[in-house]
C-alpha cells in the first residue's frame, strides 16, 4: 500500500528521534551532452550548446538519508532491476547488520516503478526484510520524495553546462559530484522541495 499522510509524519518523527534510518530512493539519469540549467540567451532564441555525436546516458539509482542528507548512488549504463539490487548492496554496507555494529531499522521510501517491483527486486528486498522495510509512495507523487530536489541540485550545480567525452567521464563526474555534495551535507528543509526527472 501507499504511505498515508499521517504515517509519513510519524516516520519523519521517528527518524528525527533516531529510532529509525529513513531513506528516500529513486532513479534519475545524466547525459554526456550538456544539461542546461540557468543561463542567458537572447529573447525568443533557444539556447544551444554544440556537442559532438549522440548523447549517451548514465542511470543513477540512489537513496538519500533524511537526517544526515547523505546520498548513495549506484551508476549504470542501464536502468533495470539488477541496478536497483546493486544499489541495495550499497545500503547493505552502510546500514545492514554487521558483527559489532548495532543496526537501526531502515525504512526505504520508494515509488512503484517496475524496477522496484520486479521479481528480482522483490526477492532482494525480502532477503533484507529483517532490517529494511519499504514504504511505497502513491503513484504520480514525486513531490513526496525528498530525493527529487537532490537530483535537481546535482544536475544543475555539478553536471550542467559541460560536455562529457564518454560515459566513463560522466560516471566519474557523477561520483565526484556525489562525494562533494556529501561533504557539504546541507540541513534538511521541508520548505524547499522541487521536482526533477
């Protein structure tokens, strides 16, 4: 089922109290050709930036920690269930039970996209059910997902207005941007949610 409004607020409260780790998950993608954020152009003229060849993409399954604002991103040339499972393995390292480490319950907020609900993904989630719970967002409700604003920030401030030679160069830039952003870790603001693809 989807998250009722009251349940979301209770989850935020439990995360703030330190009872759970609350993560917001989603996928986005970046292109080797320039993402044009804010820029000047003549009135009525479309802004164009020359770029060689055809644009290639790198998919970014990721999760955002609600309290610490840490971003975890798995990059891939595809956007499929196996990429989501690889991302879950990242979360294993960060939050899964390990000898000598007390693990808090983790709640992962996700949409009902096919890569999250496939047989492979459901099996991977079931294998982690002893520490990871998924709360499914209602359909067509990206405004409820905190990570959307982070995708926008990553593209507009770290990956915009530049052309990448190939997907390897773009992949490296994505990880460098995530690392730089995690070093800054801005405080959470519910008032500034924006949506990005």
